């Protein structure tokens, strides 16, 4: 008989993980993306002997993420959030089991 560690998941754990993933997915699709755009503010002039370059301006703005950006966010935030959630649940389980196995009094 092997003494390999078995992972047991309860329905409550599954529900907590799915809730965390739903919150993370919502955040990944709703948080704006900082972006910039170069905009030409005036036309240039060219008189043959004299040329004046057009003026450009870099405008910063925020926008909703496109599907690929949301997917990239989920690619790192999803597994990280599940790992953190399972670590917290495991810690709570360990603390609760330790409290029940300690001898009474002192």
C-alpha cells in the first residue's frame, strides 16, 4: 500500500473556488487598460523651399480590455487566485484540526 497524499475536495471547496474564479474573471474583463495614441494636431506645410513638420501629440487614455487582453489576464490571475484560495482553505483546515487535537488544559 502506498502512502501517497490524496487530495480531497468537498463541494464547499469547489463552490469557493468557482466564486473566486468568477470574481477574478469579472475583474479581468472590467478593469480598464491604460493606452496611448499618437494624434496629429496640425497639418504640416510644404512650400518647396520651406517645410514645416506636422505637430503630433501623445494622448493617454483608458479603455476596456479586448478579448485577448482579458484572456492574458485570466491566464495568470486565474491559477494564482485558485492557488491562494486553496492555501487559505488548507491553512484554515490545519488550524481547526490542530485546535481539536491539542490536549485540554495546561
